[in-house]
């Protein structure tokens, strides 16, 4: 076990790195120490890890920013604080391994911003989503305005902030908050199942999905298609890709659905 802070627990089990938010008495509310610990972990992924699972201790993933630690900041200090969150969450989204988030209970405010930076989200039936910043007279600052509209659409995010709307787990799947919905208590097992499957992918494929696909989505069509062609050429030229294609053509690999 490696402790990056008193609020975060990290454990490597073979090819999977488990990262647990560990402030259950605060519903895993996020303070600066926790954010900086996340940045440190995702900046130093151990050798041999091929996928990470981010989850929370107790009944909640994260109730968002720890408001008890809020202090008055100047405009410049506020900018630096927000940019610190951006830097840390970029290490999750654009790090070295795919990240599966396992959600339960509150996934609110800054907790939702962290979840949105992950690549796959598994929600237990108890999960609910909210952006209460609108009712508290503030605005999101951890990347939600960039990442969340790409998942659920701008109008849905605006609705949540305008009205304080809370989205329940089942409703959240077709909206795009999560890709998987499981029974209460089954989230971590599903996350492990997915992480093991992801770990079997070619390293270049996972890199392309993490780093190239989001950038293609941000480009115009002609630029995006060109970048796709370049990535496809690089991926198919790797020795691992050639071996995998050979295994498939010669009947040594499983077919889709098997």
C-alpha cells in the first residue's frame, strides 16, 4: 500500500492500480491536498500498470468541494486555484493509463468533474449527479464546463446549474453520465472486469483512445480525418498490431462476441 496523502489510498494488484478517495466522514469531499495527491499518483503510475480504477471509500464517490476549506481569494488566486485543478485532472484524462471510475452515492460538483476526467464510468444504482455551484453563487472551476458538455450536452449541464436539478443513476446512463449501471455494491467488481479487459488491449490502441480521439473530436472534419489516418497508419505498423491481426486471420484469436 502506498499512501500519497491521508485522504488517498493507492494499491497495485498486478496490472491494475486501485486509487481510493478516503474521506468517508466528509463524503469524500475534495480539498487541495486530495487534488494534489491525485496529481502525484497519476503523474507517477508504476511500471507494469495498464489500467487504473478510481473509487471512493464509503457510500459516496464524492460530494464535491470541501466548502469548509473555502477561503476568500483574489481574482488571480482564484485563477491559479482553478488551473491547479485543471492540471491535476489533465493527468487523469491524458495520463499513461486508461482510468475506470466506480461511482456510488453522491457524484456532485468537483466529484463529478473528477469522474468526467476518467475514460469509463460505472455507476451503482445509488449514484446521483448534481452541480450545485449555480445555487451557491459560484461557477465550476475544475474542468466541468469543458468535459461535461461533451458527455451530456451543454443544455443538460446548463439545466443542472440553472435549477439545481439532480440526476439519478438510471436516468444518467442514456444522458451520458456513465456507460454502465450496476446494482448497489457491484461497482468495483464491474470496474475490475472492465479494467482487465482494457489491460489486454494493444498499448498503442489505448494511447490513441486516451490522447488522440479526444483531440480528433475537437477538430474540424478535414483536420480530424487527417489525424485519424495518421493514427491508423502508426497503430497498424506496430509489431503488436501485426501479430494480433495475424492471430485473427489464422484463427488463433477470439471472434467478436465470443
